[in-house]
C-alpha cells in the first residue's frame, strides 16, 4: 500500500553497532550503537556494551537485542539487558528478563533467541545447556525443566543445544548437536525427551511453516533432502508410558485456529470449559492485551458428584472502531487507515487453565 511503512527483513550487527536492512539487502541503516544503548539504559557512558544476539520480535514491527553491559567487567558487575525496538514508533523499551539476576548467576553465551507471535513480547532464550522463557512481557518467566535436571547437556549425553524451533501452535522442538530431540509447549516449563530420529552424525536442521507442518532438512553430500517430521506422532510415542496424572479431566474451547480476523466493530464469541476433581481447585483465566480488544466475560462454576465444571462463557471480543492492524500476507503487521482487517494472534486472547 502506498504510504505504508515497510518493516525490516534483515538485521546485521557488530559487537557495538546494529544495522537494519531492506528486503533486497542492498540498503542498511545504523539505528543504534554503544552510546545509544547506554543512553536508553541510563548507564554511565564509560560502561562497555556488547551486542550478543538480535532477533525479530513477537510482533513484526519489533526487534529484540540482547546486550551484555559492564563497567569494570569483572564477575561483580556484568549485566544482561534485553531491549525491544518498535519500528512503528521508533521507540525502545527495556525488558526485565535478567534485571534482578546477580552477575555470577547470569547465563553464559553463545545465545539463541527465539521470539514467538504474541501481543506482548514473549521469547525463548537458550545457550549451550539451558533454555529460559519469558511470556507476556515477562509476566511469566523461568527455565525449561527436564526429568531430574534443567541441563540439556546432561540429558543428551554430553551434547549442546544446536537449534530451537517453534511453530504457530506453540510447539517447541529442541535439537541437540548430536541430534537428540526434546519437546515442550509454550506456556509450560516441562520438557520431554523424544525418540531418536537420525544418527548423531547426520547433518540436519528443522523448520516450520505457517500451515503448522514441521520439516527436516538433511544434507546428503551435495544434495539437500526435505521430509515431513511427524511431531504429533513422536510426542505420543514419547508419552505413551508416562504415569503422571493430569490435574484436570477435560479441557474444551472453541478457538479452532491460531489467528482470527475481525473488521472494526465486529465481535467474536468464544467459550472454554474445564472439568476437574473438586479437591484440585483449578482456576481458568483469559490472558489478553487490553489495548487491542474490548472484552466482556462471564464465569460459571458447577459442582456435582465430586467434580467441578468451570465455564468461561459468552466472551465478546470486539475490535475498536479505529485504525487497526493488518496481517500483511502472513509477513507483517502494519498501521493502516483505509483497510479494516484486524489480525489477532492467539496470544492476544488465550485461555489459561
């Protein structure tokens, strides 16, 4: 559309400078350096700043930058800062992921940073052995856990994390350098070990597509081979013999697709129901971005024969009568005034049990 702002498709950085580039990769603009980062963080100008990694954010206009900042640069004053740059507003914000972590407890790089689609910044951050998560602009955070350890090196027989892949359904696939595989789900911290898929010496990576499918790319000599990875089947194989009980008996909802499109003033009605034993006292809430939607909701509770049935009913999700956000061919969100479609990521409103 004429006059609409085109978002960055490529980021290039040195230790101290960040550049953003256009779709053709022929033009780059420097948007920040060490001095600017220190001004944003309101830290002494003599401090040392290193860019550790950069990633596209949870919304297409956003870019995440992980920094290491220190003054004397010994083990006592090192800090990790996560900054979010919004290309729509040209403003920077500070995420508090490691703000309260003592210097000697901070994770060490190299880091892999993976944001996933969300109304508020949400990401996975991994190094060689551990994966941290931050959801809803740090309202939930922690480490992914494994049976008996939170160290993926120990769980994989001495290998290191090679790749973290997420898809539109919130699945998290973790591949080790020796091709050991682990699975988790966005919003949870538990991780399971998946069956081996390839030999340890196979050159391979995973990638997911907007349709939800996950693929394996394998290097065979001078050829690249692609095949579907049956993630759901592998999860069932890994969990078939697990004996851990679930806290609830049934959980139903009518959110059938990851993204809904609303015209201005249009309504979407949603419901959810959870059934659990009376002793467990499970609650259910609706996570949402208040700035995007007007929400009316009603909670009902029924107790019968030792079972609780909790219903979240008649939720009216109404897009405001104002310029909204358009999903641009699956590639980006942009402010518009003449078009009226609103793309609502699942994270904008999500049932949490």
